[in-house]
C-alpha cells in the first residue's frame, strides 16, 4: 500500500478531512425540506426512539463491548468515538436503496447530528479522563470538542437547510451533484485511514473486526426491537434499525485525526465503515425479500 508522508497526513487531516465533513453535512442540510420537518412533528415517535437510542444506548454498548473484549485504551476510545457519532448520509443513501422511509432517515440523521454536537464531546471527554490515550498537555477540553463539531457539522447542516428553504430548485440541483461526491468522500476517507493505519489495522483486524460487527449488529437490533416494541410500522422499524447501525464514519475519523490528533483513533471507524455498509445491505435485502 502507498506510503504517506507526514506532510500529506497533516494536510489531509488539517484541511481535506474537515472540508469533506463540511461537504457531507451541507448535503444533509440540503436534503431536508419543510415537508420532512412538518411530518416529523406530526409523527415524532420514530424519531424520538431512534435519536434516544443513538445518543444514550450506543455509547453504553460500546463501553460494554470494549470492557468485555479487554481492548487497550486507544482501541477503546476509537470504539467510543464511533458510537458517540450520529448517523450519516450513508444511512440515507442505504435507506433510499432499500426503499425504506427516506424522509424519516434524513430527519433522524439531522436531529441526531444536532444533539450529538453536545453529547458526543461529553462522552469522549469522560472517556479521555479514564483512558491514557492523549497527553494532558494536548488533551482537548469539552468546549474545544463541542466547538469543533459545531463548526464543522452543525453550521453546514443549518446553512444547507437555509439554502433548501430559500432556493429549493437550486438546492435540488446542487444536491444531485453532492450526493455522489459525498459517497466518494466517504470511500476516500476509508482508503486514507487504511493507508495511515495499515500496520495497526492489519495487526488488530482479527481482534477488532468482530467487535465492529457486534457493535453494528447490536445497534441495528436495538433499533428493530425498540421500534417493534413501540408499535412502529415495518418500514419505520427498518429505517430506525439502519440509522442505528450506520454511523458517521467521516465525523469519527475527523475527531480522531483532526481534533484528537491520533491516527490510531481512526482504526475502528475504518473497519466499521466497511462492516456497516455490508451488514445494512444484507439486512435490507432480507427485509425486501421476506417482509416488505
């Protein structure tokens, strides 16, 4: 695999990765229409279930998995970072592909993104206090973590929403161009993380891949069980399940590389990015064949 120079890694981490996250979050904002927002206010149960599980349950599951597997501090934090992130636009694309509830998926992603700007840094900040990962002199505080996420995720989403509301036709045209670009960004980030962490990923793959798979399957299972328990329809249940299984890998990589400054923290997000798409596609195919 191609060797990357320190200068290249710094450039990608400091400029291209934040730009990629902004682009993806802006496209998410462009996806939101007034109809989607109104619909969510009329039928809020599915959104409340999904966002509550995303914010509260996934980090707890990640901590439990890390403890059970006796992961080291870096891999534990890496697992917590991916669990603390919201869903991403990949989940919206997969929902569209699977013919589930795209509008619901977009609203869950958007709301969880806005909320995890606060909850994500809080979870990571608590983890940093107990894990010997980042030297004290370089440890970002809660305000710094929150500020970075607000700047690079919340603001682009709000700007995209404003653009969609003020100029819906232009926004639709831009969105058509950005959707494939967002997928390309995700794939590029996974490839970049693999290149940066190739030795670590190779050495821990057999230990970490099962944990990533379990976290992903646990997220989807929690979404499915809660949805059925609270009487959601089949299509809503599938949508919630995908949302809880597909995380914002771009944001997790951004936090690990650009904010926390540790390339190793992108290890599990790199593996998880592949696992989540594969599992979601299988899940959607099974649902389409037997339950739709």
